[in-house]
């Protein structure tokens, strides 16, 4: 599902649809980075747009705007805050 909807920035993604690709990208990125740093960097670059898309859909699923992804740009606190938001259960109302 992650690669099928790589360019879909509208709609929703459940917690599982978000966290399984995050786990996959982390493990695969670590393995490829250990083998060859360029390979790990290339893998990260290839998965950049799909990761942003699934993050935006996850924010929509909890009732927030996709612009909340930018909270990650705040050092330390922003990343923690985004993890908390991404772990939040689904809200049934339409996203803002």
C-alpha cells in the first residue's frame, strides 16, 4: 500500500499504514547504510516522497492538516511531538 499510494497526498492512512512503512524504512535503511553509505542514502532519497505522503495522510486521519508534518523541523521537541501525533488514534471527523 505504501508504494501504491506514493503520490497520494489526500485521504487518510491508519496507524498501521503509517508505522509499518516507517519500521521497514528504518530497518532497511540501517542494513543498506551498514553495507554501503551511498546505498543507504539512495534508499532514503527514493523513499522521501512516499514517506511524506503517508505522513500527511496520517495527519489527515487524526483530524489535522498535512502541514503539521512541518512540526518535525523544530529540533528535538518537534520530532517527539510528531511521534505522539502519529501514534494518536483515528478521529472520525473530516480533517481541517
